[in-house]
């Protein structure tokens, strides 16, 4: 039988689509210098055209991405990645050139694009330090410098970008933050991603943020600070960023030994990612800290490849909106609460590679989940028709490497009844079948 390995990756696709949506939200309605019929009525400002040409001259463009940027009095509003707005007199308002294969440093000439509100240079090979002059582009509402090869310090001048709504600094290179107070000035910020940026030199400030930061209002709905070696000392820093508008919180790849109780009061929090955290956390205590209004809003909880211990408690039934529960590769033990299978919105559950024991509850038949992975747990007993006959929603079920048997369940032997039971795809790995002996 073919071995099918299933990975839960919807969370990350969801983050990517949210980033794309943000890009669209801040894009000006008119990206070129033409009227509604596409007829060019004016050309871009000469000073800004020269600034763009200087920017290009400073770069290696192996794929010809900027080949149409020419110094022949061409209208720069028609160039690739350049947005203009007739309401500003055909000033350049957007520079959007991600994934263009550009190599080099960011030219200081961009400081002349004083009407710029959208700057996306992500997924290129820009290097050198992130220039401080970016902080003078005060009309910016969207800034994405992700996936480049910068080094050095994130400029404190970013604090001057008081209109910024979306800031993406994901894998920008070997960069660090020495004082993150500049965030307190970005009161309109809605989405912040700072993956893989060292906060080591900001640890003292993270532990004891100043009063102006603590009192600053925040409109952040999307906060991603994964892979920053953060520990629980960052709770004081996190608090002012966690308004009731927060919908996505990604703390994966850190060293958090639990979460503060105030996160349980985030009534809009839909997705929480704690994957790959190295500190030991008791799962019942963790769940208790989320037991406020967060429990009613949470749709996705991802905490795989971490150090969670303890059992899956009855309190899980309070999370009535939970659609995805991913707790694979932890140290959870005890029996699975029957309340788990009664969650009305649960679609995907992955509890594989833990130490969960006991028999599989017959309540599994009440679940509406389409994906269930309980593999590599010391579960016992033979799943019967009573377990499976009501699983009309399940598409993929993995019970491999469990201690199920020794008899092969008759409901699997009669595979022809599966369409009647509306099982589109029932998946077991070879090891599972071997535990039941020969398939006669």
C-alpha cells in the first residue's frame, strides 16, 4: 500500500495570502500616468525619473527586469514596477519590484521619491546596510525588504515612518535590532513581520520597555517575530503590541516557556503559531492561559516540534471555533479527552509523535474532521465499525506505528464499503497493516 505523508501547511499558505492581500490593499487605484481609457495624459516628474535611473545604474540586472527603464525621456509611469498617481501630479507613489533578480545596494537617489507610499524590494539580492534615508520617506504605508542580503542594524529612523501600516523584514540578511523603541512611533502599523532578526542587543530593552512604548496605542493585527531567540522576558514588550485587533501571532522558533495570561483576552486572535519552541511547557497550563475570549475566536493553533508536556484536557471543548490543531512531535501523554471529538469546527488534527496512550475513543465518530493523524503514539485496541462508521467527513486518517491489533479490523478488509461510508481517501501506512498481521 502506498505510503502517504501528510503535512499541515495551510497556516503558512494563509500567511502568504494575507501578505498578498495587504499588498493589494495599499496599492493605489491608478498605477500609471494615463486616464481611464489608458491614454497618456502626462509624464512622470523628471526629477523622479532621474532618481529611478540612478537607482537602476547602481544595480546589476542579470535578467533584464528593468530593461525598459531608459534615459530617453520615456514616461517612467509606464515602467515595470513603477506606480504613479494623477492626483499627485503624476508623482511616483509606488515602487514594486519583488523577485526581479536585482543585485547591489539601494541608491540614495530614492530619497527624491518624496511621494512614495509603497516600496517593495523583496526577494532580490540587495546587500550592504539598510540605508537610514528610508526613514525620510514619511509617506510610506507599505515597506517590504524581505529576503535580501543586508547586514548591520535595522535603522532607528524607521520610527519616522508614522504612516506605515505594513512592515515586512523577513530574512533580510544578517541584521540585528539594538533598540526597538522606534516601533512605538508606528501607531498605524497593522502588520509586522521580523523573522530571523537578532534581538540579542535589545534584550534589556525588551525586558524593561520604557513608558512611552507601553502607553503607545497599537493597531497591529498581524505580528510575526519568529526565529528571534525570544524567551519569556519579552512578555512586557509584547503586551503593548497585543491589542484586541490582533488576528495572527507567530512566535515560532523561539524559547518561550509558556504564554502570558493576557493573551487569553485577545478576542480577535484567530491564529497562534508556537512551532519549534525549545522551552518545556505544560499544555494544560498553556490552554488555561488562553481560556478567556481567545478560546472563542481561535481558529488555528500550531505548536508542533516543541516541548509541550501533559495531557490534552477537557478544557479543549471551550475552543469552539478551532479548525486546525497541530501538536505533533511533542511530549504529551495520557489519554485523549473525548471532548476533542466534539469540537464543532475541527477540520484537521495532528497529534502524531507524542506519548498519548489508551484506546481510541468511539467519540471519534462524532468528529467532522477531514484529516486525522494520530500516528506514532502508543494507542491500543482495534478500531471498530462503532469508531468509524460515522466518520463521514474524513479524507485522510493515519494511525501508523500505533499498538493497534493484533486483529485486522473487518471494516478495513471490506474496502468496497468505503464509498458507502463516504470515505474519499482512507490512508494507512504499511507499518499499520503489519501490526494486524497478514491481509487475507
